[in-house]
């Protein structure tokens, strides 16, 4: 093998080594700090149907006559549901205030929300409140708890739509 | 703006390729076969993926355990397969990205190449989706991070009607069926990717999907070695009761994931959508307007004998064969102007493009209006007339390779064409027979990096009588030489030219009027 060939093979070796080093390193390095070491996580999840916004009303005969024959239902019930209003306080400070709209083209579906919030680890007081009708003056669904969170611990606060209360998991 | 960026990138690219040329040679230079390398890596990922799938358990507990066991207990095969699966995917992301940047720098996104460019953009999304979905399957801490972050990101899309991220609230909310779905997705997305890759190269004649064997062996050996030295490992089983604080991110695929922690994920969607839209629109943002010089090839039915050589040679499938306009039972070529890049390779293949014809104006069966064969004959003869001294050489070059006017001197005349493949072999014979010419040298892009894909290769094959029209010359094949030289290979061309002229002198061919010492095949540098 002459010098020129040796140089070529060496050049190839260097190129392959750099290629492997690049892939080997960047395929899992450097480590990414997703959550600061002194923090914990709260996952707040709600899946609930807001209340219907309008009242059902009786259609009079003139209204019924104006409707196609197949749609002459005596009661007119609006389908639109109220958005949910969701508030989370940590140690008295509001960290989340969210309006969750109902799904669907007619806004008649379930409202669904998921929020991940990082909080300092240690003892904290949580207060979560929710309204399911825009006309409600106060929050009918409320829960409060003092918890001690370890660093990186996940606390799930989930609203159980059947029992209509927040659960801390 | 786009053209300035292109020129800047092209400068860097040409210098880099020159360095790689010196180490790998033109045949093995990875820069000339990034697309083929991507195909090659894809097949390795598929093969290793099939092996991994045999051992994979599609359940919450089983997913991690099966991959972990494969990695640790069967490290010599399963572990290597897993590592290769990951590293080849990473390598594919790199080759695909470089392929995109290179094609952009070379301007191969306009005109006839718009289809390949645009059809390549969705493949980026599919490639990234396939890779990210694959990490998910391992169901380790890294998979947990990806699952949580990706679903939170996905649900910011208005079309997602329910909270996906709720699936990963806690271990209780997880279902085995999710892993079955993820496996299905991890098979379906690469299948879509494969179909997309097929469509991507559909309009390219004989698209190269296999890299040179030496390069292929080099890449596989490198990645196998990497798999043994630094095997891919899991990060520990997923545990939804704790957040993954620090993660060993795959920066090659997930370089934008940290953004999701810093800005509203909607902005990340907007950013990626914006980049995608920009990539798709580039051909229209920087179009190549048709000018007289780049007008599409035209067919002259009177001179087209329906041989179909142009149809076989067009690298962009712009030529089709149809029933002849007026000759019953004959066919003629037809050009789709939208697909034609005016490379002239069709004219180079046309048997009627012979300068020996005794006609006042030479018209070929197919030719490009920007550089018709009549002009080629006239300009070539004008150049021949300037030759003097001994060992006189007429050089034909290519506009996209080394500018050959740089090598003109006493005894050397040069004429650049849109592509070396545009030169009909009969022209070489014609020029070689001229009294004032001792030899003809044809230059152009390297065969693996021909700007018009096949011009250099077809020329070589025509000269070697492996492709029609053949080079037949009574002047002697010793008087003809090929030397492919890229833009940065002036030394190579000058050396080849000097050797050629020395050879012409040695053989006494340089003596005026002595054209008798021909024999053997043409020499290829």
C-alpha cells in the first residue's frame, strides 16, 4: 500500500469515526433537565359536561307549523353547554385559571382539560375549584388539601364526573 | 435571497465534497449518494425492526421487560439489533437532512424536480413520527417522557377532540391495548414512509437507491461497531407516579422537544408548520423562469425516426413515444415541457444529431432550442479553428462541472455544454477526424454526481459501446479520452489533459495528418 492509499484509508477511517461519534453522542446526550431537581408535578385533569345553557321551552302551534314535518318536536331544548371554569391555587396563589369550552360544532359535548403544573417540592396547600355553568356565582365543586410532595413526585387531581368531586391520586 | 443562500451553501458543499473525494474517491463519496444511503439505512431499520418485533411483548409490563431482556440477555444479537435499529434511524435522519440541504444548494428543486422536492417534504414528518413512536414502545423513563410530552403537544391541535394526555395520568389509566396501537402505528407509519419514498423517486429514471458497495459496507461496519461499543439501553421502567426529571434525549430527532417546555406548544406547531410550508413553497418562491437558454426540448418529426433512444435516456422521463404525426406505422418522440430541464441528453442520444450530414442547417430529431446541434457544430468548428501547436486537443465540458474555459491554452480549445450527455458520439468522431485536431477530451460532472443525473454515465456507456448511439470512430479511440472533474477538481483535469497530450505526442498522433495509429478502446481517466 502506498502513501496515497494509506492516506485515503485513514481519511475514510476518520470520517466514519466522526460519523459514529456524532450519532453515538447525540443519540442520548447531553442529558436534558425536563424538571428542575427541587420541583414536583401536579397533573390536573377534568372531563365533565357543563350544564345546558338554555331552558327547554314549549313550542306553540305557529312555531311547529313552520318546522318540517319530521322535526315538529313539541319541546325546544337548546343543546349548547356551558364552559367549565377551573381554578387551581397553590399556597393561596392562583397558578391556573382556565375556561374549558365544550367540544363539538354545537358546543354540546363534554369539556375536557389536562394541565401539567410544576410546583416546588415540599408541603403545599392546594385548592381546586370548578364551575360548570356560567350563571353560577360561586364554585360548586371545591377541594382543598395540604400535601407533602417529594421532588419529581406526580400528584394527580382528577375530577370524577359521576361522584362530582375532585380526587387526589 | 434564496439564490444567495444557495450559492453560500454550494460553496461550503463543494469544498466539503472535495475533501471527501480525496478520502473516499468519487465512487464511494457519501455526499454523492445521500438519497441512496437513506434508502439503504431504511432497509436495515426494517430488517432489525422485524427481528425486534419477534421478541416484543405488547403489554405495559411486558414491553419494557421484553426489550430489556433482549438487550441484556441476548446482547450479542438482540442487543446489537436494537442498537442498530436506533443508530440506523439516527443515521437516516442525518442523511435525509443532508440530502435535503444538498439538493437545495444544487438548486434541484425547480422545474422538473419540483415534484421530487415537494414529495420529499412529507417524508420528513413520517420519518420523525416513525422514530419518535419507536422510542415510545420501549416504555422506559425516556418513553414516559416522550409519551407525556408528545400527547400534551398533540392535544394542542384543535382537531384532537379529547385529552390524549389523560391516558398517562397514572399507571391505572394505562391500557395494554395502547401498546398494540403503538406497535400498529410503528409499522404503519414506516409503510407510509416507504410508499412516500417510492413516489419521491417516481419521476426519476433509474433512481439510485443502492449506495456503492464499499460505502454500504463502511456504513454498516461503523454502526455495528458503534452498537457494540455503545449499545442502546433502556432508562429504567416507566413510572407514572414520578416525573422524568432528567432525560437522555435523542437530539437528532427530538431537538425541538425542549421548546415544548419553554413556549406554548401551539408555537411549536406553528414553527414546524411554517418550516414545512416554506420547504413546500421554495420552488415557487425561487422559480426558474423559462428563457431561450432553458427552453424545453423540441421534436422535429421530419428528423425523428422513432428509435426511442431519447425516451430511454431522458433522466426525468420527460420524453414519451407517440404515433408519428404523418409517417404511418412509425413513432416519434414527444416532450413534456413541464418535466424537461433542457439538459440536452436527448439530443446526445439522437441518431440524426450527426454532424456528418450534408445539410445546410443541421436539425436533429430532438434538441434543445437553447443549444441546437447546428450551433454545437458551428461553435465546435470555430473552436477547432483556433487550435495551434502540437498535441491539439478539443475539450468538451459541462456547465455544471469545472468551468473548462480555465484550461484553454495554445493547443487546447474548450466548449462547454449544458451537460456532457448532450454531446452525440458522432460529434466526437467528427471533431477527432479534423485535420486541426489531434485528440478529443470529454469532461463533466463525476458519474455519481452528474447534475443532470445520467449525463456522464450515458456518455461513458455510449463511448464504451454499451449504450446507443455508440462511439464509432475511424480516427482511433486513442484520440478520445474522458475525464470527469467536479468544480473543485481542476488539478485532476489538468493532469489528465497533460497526460493525454503527452500520450498523443508519444504515439505520434500529434503529427498533422497522421490519423492512422488508432486501435483498442478509448481511455477513461
